[in-house]
């Protein structure tokens, strides 16, 4: 069995939309996407002339928020955003649960102030206990988190950060025609879901929330201060401080 595929497990039951099964499905999908890749989009995105400018602004604001800070990043993936903020941070410790993503991140050309650890975003208590963090970062995580677990995640994440820490979170928005065609709601559930398929034919159902500014205010205002929210055409992001 190859190094890349040995972490394969049976696909989680797509009929089970409970938080734990959704968590397993998300890990399985992102782990195997590094091996098989997504199925080609059924519907082209179409013209997106403002995408590069919006992405550049998001990266710039991420870097400014983490400038001079000791950063804990959750769900660091393959480290692309990690390396962006490492340009301005003192150091970045990225935490990732999917083995293939963690391996690829470690094999990349990382600057000396970046390190990666295996760990779960919902269980950060034992991560790097010898380090103190005054910056928190998450890129592409919250949109996959069931709303029933927001409080659990945020309390655990914030517990690892110092008083006055600055946090920056950002996520993509499912606004392309192809993404919109794969979104659905379930009666009695507050989350939005999306079907995702890999090129090997395996299919996963995952949370794909697309919060409004009002949603983000409701989630974060009770826990934070000095909050700044941006909802763009392709991404949303939020910067705030811990009281």
C-alpha cells in the first residue's frame, strides 16, 4: 500500500448528518482529496474579474492581523495560508488532523518560524503546552463546522490564547454556479450542506455554511471585542480581539 493511500478508511455514511459523522466525513474528504482530487466542476465558474483583488486584500489583512504575533492556527491543511501569515508573524504553529494534508504541509518549503502538529481543532488542550499564543488563525475551517459545535470550538480555541490576543478567521463562499448546484438544506437542521465528490467516485456530504454578517455578529459578539467583518463575493473574513 502506498504512502499516500494507506490512510484510506471506508467513507462515512452520507445519510448520517450527526456532528461526529460530519466531522469524520470532512477529515476523510480532505485527506483523500490530496490523493485523488475533486471531480471536475460540472458548471464553469464563469467570469470572476474581481477575484484576484479580493484574494489579495484578504491575504494582506490576514498578514496585518498576525503581524508580530505568536500564532496558533487550526486546520492548517497543506500550509498555504500558514506560509502567508508566517511572513509577518513571530512564529506559526499549525494544527491539522488529516494525515495526508499534514504530510504535504511538512514536505513543503516552509520558513523556519513554521511548525506543524497533528491534532483536532475540537481538542486543542494538549497542543504545544509549552507555547503561548497571542494570535489565532483559521483559514477554511468554520464553514465546515456544524453550528451546534461553534461554542465548543470557540471556547476550546480561545482557551489556548492569551488575553488580548488577535484572531483572524476566513473561509471561502460557495458562490460559483457549480457550488450552488450542490448545496442543500435538511428540514429541521440549521446548517447548509454540500455534496462533494472525488475523482475516484467517492462522495461525501459535508457542512457548507455561508454566514451573513448578522450570523457572524451573533456567533462572535458575546465572546470578543473590536470585531471587524468583511463579506466578499468569494470569501468572508473576521478579525477580533479577546477581552
